[in-house]
C-alpha cells in the first residue's frame, strides 16, 4: 500500500523496513526454503536417489528497479537481495 503514497523520505524508509520485516518473516515461515540450499543434505539425498529419472522445474524472479528510479527504491531492492542471499545460505 505504501507504493501508492508519494515518494517522500519517511515513507521510503518505512517501506524498506516493512519489506525487510516481511521478507525475514516469510523466510522463517517457509519450511521449504532451507532445502533449496545447494549444500543441504536433503537435496544431496534427493539427487543421489533420482538423478537419472527426475525432472526439475523452477520459477524465479529478480526484480530490478527501472533506470532512473528513486534512490530509496534501488536501496530497497539491494536490501531485499541481501536478505534473501543471506537467508539462502544458512
């Protein structure tokens, strides 16, 4: 909802804080994310059992702000990337 409010510094900072809190909270609530870690024992076991016959599919996205986007929007994207990069390696 904050995306519909004019870009002023207070709103942008609040938007970044809320985005990080939601991202961290969502990560904690999704049990499937840790098994996506390339070093996870679950994934290694899966690959050994069905490597020859398994079919794998994935959906992903990597949001990038448009060129010339406000600095706060670029910062929010970088912080979100950092949070998920750290969350995916634990």
